[in-house]
C-alpha cells in the first residue's frame, strides 16, 4: 500500500533546482533509504514534505489526501513526524519535559477544562506523562530523564530528537541523518531503535551518509542527484548501480 | 506544604497592609507597583513566545481612553467600562498585530513600536480625545453609593485586578496552552513540527497581554482622574520591558512584579540624594542587568547558602535536582 505519493515535485532556489520533477512512492511498513551526494536535494525533499518549504510544482499525497502546501503543524497533525539533521531540541528543558511538551497533539479535552485544571484535564496530563515515560523507556533515555537536553552527549541528543518526533504519533517518520556524527556503538544503538520503530508499524524515510548503516536498515533505497531520482532498488542493487557510483565518485574518465 | 503556608502568609500581609501601613503615600506606591506589574506581565506573556513588544504604553492608553470616554460621554458604569477597556485594547491588538505576526517576530517588534507612537499621536492631535492638554475630572469608580476616594480603597481595587491577572496567567501557564508557549519560546520551528500552530498561539498571547494592559489603563485613568497623552510615551513601553528584565525574564509572573517593585521603590530610597538620583538609578539598573542577567529573583540560586536550602527543598519533594541543573 502506498502511504506517501510524490508526483512531479519541484523546488528551485533561484536558478538552482534543489528538487526537480521528483516522483517517489513510500510504501506502508517499509524503511526507505534516501541517499545522494551533498546538495542532491535530500534535506530539501524533507522540508517540502514536512511543509517548511512550499513546492513550486507537483503534488504530495499522504494516505490519499493532498497535503501539498499545508503548514508544518498541519502536516504534523496528519501524521508525518520528522527529526532534524542537527539535533533540534528544547535545550533548556530536561529530557522528560522535552518529550512531555512535545505531546501537544495528544490533548483532546477543551481549553476551558485545561484552564480550570479540572479532574479530567489532570487525568489527561497524567496519561501523557505515562506516554512520555513509555517513549523514553523504549528509546533507552529513561535513566537520563532529569538531565538537561542541552547537556546530553551528541548521540543521545539525536535519539531525543527522534523521541520528540514520536510524540506526534506519526505514521510516517522522516529521519535526517540519524547516525551522522555518532561513534560505531551509538550508531548500532540507533539502527536498533530505527528497526524497532518500524516493527511498531511506523513507516520510515531515512536520509543518511553512512553507507554501511543505510544498506543495513533500508528495505529499499532511492538515490538522488541534482534533485532527480537516479536509481531505485534493493540495497545490493543500489550499491552496484553504475549511476550511483558515478554520482558519488565521478565518471571513470575523470580519474 | 511550607511553600503553601508562606504563600498564604504573603497573601494575608498584602490584604492587611493598609491597616499596617497607615500612610497614603506608601499605599500610592503600592498601587503603582500593582499597576506596573500588570504592564510588565503583559510584556512577559509575549516574551514567553519570544516576541518583544515595544507597544505596552499604546495598549495601556487604548484602555485608559476607552474607559474614560465611555464613562464621561456615555455614562457607562465604571465596571462595564473596565471590561470594555480590556476588550478594546485586545481588539486593537488583534486587528493590527495579527498582520505584524504574519511577518515575523522582528516585524512584530517594529510594528508594536510604531503602533504605540501612532496611538499617542492620535490621542494628542484628535480633539475628541482631549488633545495634548488631556482630560481632567475623570469620575472615580463606585459600588452602589460607595465611592473609591481613599488610597486604601484603590489599593484593594488594584490588588483585586492584579490578583485576577496573576491567577489567569498562572492558570494559562500551567495548562497545555502555557506548555505550547514554552515550546514556541524555546524553538519555534520545533514547536511547529510538534503540531503547534505557532502563529495562532503567539496571537493569543499577544491579545491576552494587551487585554490586561487595557484593564490596567482603565484603572490608571480612574485612579489619577487625569489623562495626558504624553504619559503613554515610548519610555513607558521600555519601562514595561524593564520590569520583566529586572525581575528576571524567566519568571513570567513573579518577575515583572519584583521588577516593578524595584523600579518604583528605588527612586524613593534615593530621595535623600535627589540630585544624583538619575545617575545612581541608572548605574544600579546597569549593575543588575550585568551581574544578575537572570534578574533579582535569581539571587537565591546564585548564592551557595540559599542554593543549599533549595537542594534540601528538592530532596523533600523527591526531585533529583542536581546543583549543576540549578546553576543553569
């Protein structure tokens, strides 16, 4: 089943095509790897899907609904979560508060009840506290829950970034370079977490420069260059694809 | 529990103050503190969303003039005019700042400044609003046959308005709305990613802040019984920022109150050296900002002894707060 359908998506910066006539499908339940050299348009693609950029042309269809041109908060509400390349966190807050505050979409009760701090509102808050702990437990951050997010080591900051994205209850999760800058042990931990998330039924699109990791976790890989799709296939097919090798290393004659 | 007792005791002292301090001048100072606290808190609620308003004076003026004109020209009772003042101020904010916010926080800063200037100019130039020489003989508030004349009666009115303001802000900050504001303040783009409609939440904070500036303006008008447009100058907007800054920007309720108290009482303490007053005042403010960047309310955290007590307090509550966290 197709979860996300992208058709003819384009975004130019001045004369430069960051994403150019891109057609792409993400199937429910898979981990889709997105690779390409620097400037290939991977992060721009994420910014387009999550609503930070408005596409100039093309359509984005999520679960059968056209979400092209919606604002980021509307897209988050429809079930697309996202983690940032540089761990974007609420730095002044503890790990627990980060995720707790991130649970904005879970509140169903009225504003008045919240304002008056009624029993129902307190119950709702308690439920969210428990959900927060659940996420921290799954992500292995529970022992650090009272640490300030800004004080965490880089690897944990990235994990917290993913935890925050999980707090929006996404059905599609976009991860921008989740293991970049991590040491091998941390990277292994992250791979484990990512597959765990997939096993829970959340579809993932992962952008990553670490080839070993992306080959390991992806069910399918799409390679981009100059904003265009140059290859699509299973990990081993991609690693042998001539166009991909060329994009990364340059043409043979140039050597 | 000790905290609750302390709060209750503080509240009792505030209620009983007019009977302890039987001096009209001191009560007048208290009234000023209460009034300015409300202006500062209005700044703070926007600052929580990392919006800097330079227009508190303007919205203060809208409230003051709305209430005055309603009472004097239309014979509206004070209490209704008080509410109308808040609503008028909130409406002006909604109409003008909703556009400013669309543009961004920096534009918001600039536009609040301009709006504040325009409001003062309009109040001075248009004869209907009393002109530059102002409006005199504004009626005092009444309940039935009781007229608010004494400083004591105004003290209770101001205390009531400030308490209402504090309670409403406290309830907002405690709720999910307050949490969304916190998120926006820490990182607007991440907040947006968590599904928070940053624009609407910021607009809400702005309108609420301006509503209370309007309420405060109404009180001011019927307390002074005189309105002059130049009262609502740019300096007054800056003062609203100073209250929050000196008290401590991260203390969204207590900060502006503490700051207003310092700003009102400091000149009084410097009265014996009146000719040097502005200099000492200025230097002291600079010292506070430089050496206490987190405001005077951060003093307990900065001194080891007091920090030790805070540690014990945290232990009693079962919170594992480390010294490292406290210092942050």
